[in-house]
């Protein structure tokens, strides 16, 4: 609208004015809100409570980061936020040890092998028991079941085989002893001279006495008395796969009177005068009266039995333990004529010192020695 020449009145559209004012008001409200948010963030960033300990905290500007709070203010140090929601890493189970199962199997194999060897099969019983015990423990602890059961079975088998073999050997020994006794009795009856009918005027003659040496005897059982007189005897170790000379003296009822054995040299033993008792030899040769079998060179003492006085003198002796043997065990002992123990010393390494007492007729035994010297 124009009024006059130089005056103009401008009338605006009311609706247009209202819309413009509204837009301007919205922009002001948005700006105020942003200023308020920024002021709050700056206040939070600069006025963190003093009681908050220094640590990594989530960054409000970047949710994927952690920002370091040093206890008084925020720093510029950031790090990636640790990821959550994943299962913990799987740790593989620690494998169980099979030591007991292996030990049971090894002992079972050794026990089964020794079960077929005389003398040594006594050890198979002990090894078999150990294999069985270890096998049971291994199965209970869930070790290698196959090895544990195999060791257990071998241990039981070794014990059974040993029992069967020992029973068979015992029975064979008893049968051999009985046959030997019957043979002696039959031989005596056949060789006994018939009593001649004396003629008139003829003088009677004394009966002939059998003076055959005892050395004619070998391994087996013999009756003590006329067939095997009492006395001190020597029996040498017979060469063989297992060199052990064993001498046993029992009464007729089976009670043990004496027992001697050696793995080297010879055995010296005294047979007590017990008529009807039985003397048994096993693994021996050259059985004879000890006084008739004195060693020609007693200066060289080795393992075995030695007569004090005739073969070995009194004094201090040194036995060097043989550590190369399966079982390192040196033993030196001295016994009287009646079998009573005078002294005994042992050792499993180094030297064994033994003082031989001056008891004539006594016997000194060295065993498990690689060298014996008098010092």
C-alpha cells in the first residue's frame, strides 16, 4: 500500500510471519539443547568425583573405546573396549599318567619269564603279587586299562605256573629219594654175602665190611647210618645252568636238622649221628670226607666253604662285594662243628671285614665276593 508520494506501508502476510518465527524458535531451542549437553559433558569431564579410583572407563564419545581416568581428570589415553559375550577358552584336559599300568605290565612280564626257571621262580611269586597290586590300583585310578589288566593277568599266571612247577619238582624229588633208598636196600641185599655153612673143624671168619668211599654217592637222598656215616663232609658245586649245591639233613619225620648251600666252590657240612635220618644232595659233585679233600692251595681264598685250621687261618679278612652280579650282596659267616653260628657279617657295597676266630674244625663261608684277601 502506498500512502503519499514518498511513504510506503508494507503489509506482510501474517501466516508467513508466524512460520518464520516458529523456525527461528526451533533453531534456538536446538542450539540451546546442544549447548546444555556440551556444558554437561564438559562439566562431567572436568568435575569427575575425586573418590573415583584411577582406571579404564567407557568413553562417552566413542562406545568402542575405554578412556583412562587418572583419579583427578580424564587423559588422552584410550584403548579398545574388551569384547564380551564370548565363551571362555576351552582348556584341553591333562592326560592321565600311565606309570602304574606300565609298571604292572613290566613286572608281570618279568614274573612270567622267571616262573619257568628253577630257584629264580621264587622271585616270580613276589613280582607277580606286585604286578597284581599295581594293576588293581591302576584300574581303580583309570589309567591305561589294557596294560593294567594285562600286567595283573601275567602276575596271577606267573604265581600259578610257579606253584605248579614247584609242586612237580617236589614230587619228583620225593619219588627220586624213595627210588634211591629202595635201590640202596635192594643193592645191599644182593651184595650181602651168604652165610657159609661151617665145616667141622673149619674156623669161622669175620664178616666182610664194605669200605667203599662215600665219594661214590651223587645227588639224591641217603639214609644216615651204615649207608652214610656221620661226620664232616665236603661237596663241590656241580657246573650247570644254575650252579647251586644244596645239602639238607632231615629226620625221618621230616624235621629239618641242618641245611647248607653254595653257588661257588664247595659246601662243607657236618652230618649228625641220627640213625634213620635222611641226607639229601642237589646240584653237587665229588662228595667226600672233608679231611680227605683239603684244598691244595688254601692261600687263594674264594667264595665257598673253608675249614679253619686246615685251609684258612684265624685273622681279619676282607671281602670285596661283587657289584657286577644281579644282586650285590657280600656275606661272610663262621659256624661251629655243631652248626652253631659264631659270627656273620654282610654288605651290599664296598668291602666286608670279617674276623675269623681260631676255632679248629669250624667252617667259614664266603659268598658274593669278587675278591677275598687277608689283611
